[in-house]
């Protein structure tokens, strides 16, 4: 489960936000929606005071069968007090649950936490009640203090104004074990997304500014409703989002609908692959994202391939250094002379280089890997940008800053 090429570029440039759901926390023993409601149903049965509440218990069972979880909670609230319900939820998502899991599951969860918070996301959003992301930030995050917000906090409006490239923002939309404020039943959902529009407004702004990557999420109805509205308002011209989903009949049948109506690309994986732990692709995906933040893990490896990187490493360092300045300038000059200041990948890869003979010959003496290494360097310092063409090709062009330099 590798990150697609275009998404890799967006993650590396801090143009993506990780939207984390219950599937992220599963190795820590944290229940998903269905399992949580099964447990709350058992607790509600123990809390039942009289037989008149039987109809509510039946209503909970029926709502769970229909996957109408918000309605199930509303029925449970007719039996349990809000204080008792909050206490029961806090027990299900406390860090004690994590510490009771096996050593292997704890190590797997810690690896997920580390990879999530050290990947170059612009921000992390979660609907989870547990504090695993907070624990990961405290233990593994090496940047400054993340800008934080909650779904019921008016300061949520300032979160996206963060300017530092070394920090990220972190938002808990549906409450937490530490602060309560759980978004559970129909009433809470209406209050969060309909009656008080601060969460909807925040998410709309988020979706228009960043590429959202849904990890361990079931794509809640409210999130899809917002994306459908934005797609309608802007005729589909909004940043593409991605969803990591199990490859089952339901997800296969709706992947084209998600693309056409919500601008969400699905990344399907076999949840029960032979020899792999359940939902192994979440681990692989987050590990891959984490490597994009580490320069020592060869930023060109995924771009030109391991063989090309090995060829570069075999070159004597003094030779690479001696060629660096002039050849980079030569490459910039060729881009400047090219139509629309751009060259296609195949033109560089297949040595279809037009230009002054001396410059052309010097560049042709480089290996393909060396030329691409220089392209990547020029991209990183802001003089070249890359685009993907409609047929999947790659186009490299001078940035406005570079054009001004030549002018």
C-alpha cells in the first residue's frame, strides 16, 4: 500500500490533512462505533430501572442492526443519565484500555502514532474520543507546539491561520475523554453540524484549502454532505481528497460515486490479506507518509527508482559537486528556451533535449538519474514546478520566480 505519486507530492509539500477515524485506534483496543454501542447496550440493560424501558432497549438493538448509530444513542439516553453515559464512554476509551492490550498490539499502535505525527501533514483532524493522537504528539512530535482546537470551541476559527511550516494544527471534532463534550446522538449531531455552523464552516474552509486524507474513517454522512455541497457550488473544482478503505463490495460499488459527487479518490486494500494483521494497510500507508518528512530517506528514490538512486550514490562526490552549479543553470536555461518554459518527462528521460549544442551535450553526458536529481533539487528550491498531464505524464516548468530571474 504505497501512496499514489500525486498524493505523495501533496503530502511532501504540506498540502494535506490527515482525517483520522476509529480504525486508526483499533490496535489499542479502542472500539469502533458498532462495538461501542454493543457495550453501551449491555451497560444500559444493567442500568434499566423498570420494564417501561424495554421498548428503548429494543429500539437500540434495531437501530444498531440498521447502522443508525446516532438513533441508537438517542434511545440509550432514555435509560442512562448523561453523566453515567459519559462515564461509560470514558472507560471504553481511556489509556488503560491501551495498556491492557498485548505487547505486540501496543508496539503496533505506537508505530502508528509515531508515523502519523511525524509525517509532513499540514494538520490532523480526528473524530475519536481517545487520546492516542495527543499521546503521540507529546511523545514523538519534534516541532513546535501544535495549534489545537475542539469542535465546540469558538477558537476553531483561528486554527487554519497558522503560518509556521514547522508546526501543525490538531483538531478534535467530537469531544474527548479529557474534556467530554461527546458528539453522540442525533441531538448532538444536529447541534454540531446544523444548528451551530462553526464545525461545518471550519470543515468547508479546510476542504477548500487542503487535500484531506481519510485514514480509518467510514466517511460519515455529514462529511459527505459537506463535500457534495462544495462540489455542487464549485462544479467539482475543489481539492481532491483520498480515503483509505477496505476492498469490499460496498466500497467498490461506491468508489465512482465518491469520485463524481464528492471528489474523493478511494485507495482500496484487502483488509484481511493473508499473513498480514487486520487493516495492515493503515500501518503501511502511515509509514510511507512518514518517510516523506525525512530527507535521509532519499527524496528521489520514489521518483526515479532504487536503481537510479544507487547509480547516483556510486558517483564520486567531488564529481557531483563540480557539476552541480553549471549544469543546474544549463537545465534552467533549456527550460527557459523551451515552449512555455516547460519540458515533458519523456523529453528528459529519452534525451530528447533541444538547445545549444554545448549545453545539450553536457546534459546528455549525465545519466537519467543525475538529470532527475537536478530536477528534484530545482523543485525543492522553488525554481521548477511539476504538473501531471491528463494522460498521466509529468511536465516540468519554470516557476514565476525563475522566469523573473531570467527576465
